[in-house]
């Protein structure tokens, strides 16, 4: 595999070259070529044991390589979960770095699920680590949390825009514990909900260029019902976790995201696919079937 990071749609490389194609355009192109499914790469202790792999760096490498082998050319987007790599320290982070580079070299868009949040120079450092054109960890996009204020994510937004990468802001998560905060009203009661305020701010930042010109997307759980601000109006891509093990179906995806712009929604599934491993053929078949189901549920780009 080459060293390219995110070259599935005209991506940049670890040597520092910039990406001219906006991230939203790359998402739409990936969906057009391979369908909307985003597959998780989540080497949890339970899944490593199920696959007969050791719970160490070697197990992480073998797990990730098998996922890339199964998914490349069959789906367009993968999402490695950083936590399962981080728990193994420096060797785990090296495995994550290799996973990102191998997946990108295979033509997959890579979303690093890191959910970072901070302020000032610390946020700039996170942006350098996960989106910087010379970083060995740089992915095509990252997940981020805006509950320190969406303005604190500005360094990530700026770096993503400069390098053709993306940022998915967690807005409405698929876990029920988040709903209390996300549905809370701003301004002491009369304002919009927190989630609607975030969606409106994402729409403002993306502007009038539409999804294909966008940098900022939203994480909106496929298990949650719509709020007042229409997700279809954010002008950017949507990462929709919760398909499969968390209960969301293709029918739920259609009901909740069917009016979004063609090619803008990436329904995400992990355990329902990964439990089919370690056989790469079984993984590939499961991903292909689920992607086909989701493609029928969403407007084609």
C-alpha cells in the first residue's frame, strides 16, 4: 500500500501536499461509487477474542488489515475507533497510524473517530495531529465535540478547509444518555435546543455552496427522531451511527434522512458487520448487503 492519506477522492499525502477537492465532494463521490455505508473498524477486546486474535498490538494490526481487505472496493468509507487502539499505548497508536494509511492507500475515505474537544492552542494541536498535512495520523475527517462551544473547533475547521478534509461535529448522538443535554434549551429556556443551535451553526459555516463544497458535517444518530432544525439544511455531510447493533434499520435511515441531499448521508455500522469476521469474504458480503439496503433507502447521488 502507498503512503497516501485519503486518496480515494483526490486526497493529500503524508508528505504535506494539499487536497484541492472539498471533503463534501469526496463524500458524495465515494457514495456514488460504493454506496453510503460507513463501516467501523473497532478492535474491542470482545471482537479480538471472537476473531481468535490476541489483545495486543499484533492483534490490532491483523484485525485492521482484515477489515481493509474486506471493505476496500466494496464500500467507500471506514471509521476506526481511536479508543480501541489507544488502550494499547504507543504500540496501539502505531497500529492506528498504519490502519489509517493502509485504508487510505486502498482508496477508502477514513474518518478517525476521536471525538476531540478543547480550547486554544490545545485544539490547534489536536487539529495538527488528526488533520495536519504532515501528520502520520492524519485522516480524511475526524469527529469532534462542541460542548466547550463550537467556536473552539475553529482550528480544526480551518485546517480541514485548507487540506480538503472534514470535521463531523457530534450533534445528536445515538446513545440515549446524551439526549438530556442535546435537547436542553439555550438561553435559559426560550432559545432553540442545543442540538438545533449546533445544526444551525454548522449550516452557517458551510454557507450556500451545498454539500459538495462543505467542510463541516454533523453526527446525527440513526436511532433518534428529528428536531426542529432540518438536518437536510446543514449543507454538509451527515454521519449517522446506530445502524445494526444499536437498533436502527434501513427503514429508519430512510425515514430520518431520506430528504437529505443525495450522497450526503453516511449510515455507520460496526458490530453487526464485524461479528461476521474474521473471514474476509463473510465481512465483505455483509458490508455489501447492508450497503445495498441503505442505498435503496437514500437518494442516489
